């Protein structure tokens, strides 16, 4: 299921890396998915991760997400949820944010993976 959704996101026009850069002036902007294991080397940089909400600790309010490469704690306190719906454990989501020096990923936006177009 995770591989299927990852391929679907990578085919989306917002995440599709241009094959050729023919225009010298304006470059096409795209977003790149980052694996959870690569976040430690990207402190302070804005990154997108496709991950599963794996654990919600109701006692201390900690939320952990994971992908196939690892697990990280996420702070959703200042997060903007861009799509309406229920966000629960074992759900795959697309999260934008930055890694903090303490090892917590500070989420700025969270959404469901984009749908495939019928074109």
C-alpha cells in the first residue's frame, strides 16, 4: 500500500522532476519527497515526507510517523491541515515541515496524498 501511494505521489505534477530544462530563465518548480532517515541531515530545511502515522501517545501528546526507512516524532501544534477529514493511526499522509535540532519534525502542513488524475 505504501509503495502504491508513493508512486502515485511521485507521478503528481507537483512532485514530478522535469526531464529537460529547456528554458534558461525560469525553471519549473517541483517538490521532492524526503525519507525519514534523511531528515537528520536536513535540520532547519523545509522538507516533504510521505509517511504513516504510526503511534499517538495520548498520555504525553507525542505523535510518531514512519516510512520504510525509519521513525520520527512530529509536532503538529502549529500545523495547517489542508484537507478535511479524520487523521488517525495507520493512515498515510503527506507532511511538510522542518527537522528541529532536538530530533522532532515540526510540521507546518499536513494533507492526504493527492489523487490520480484521469487524464
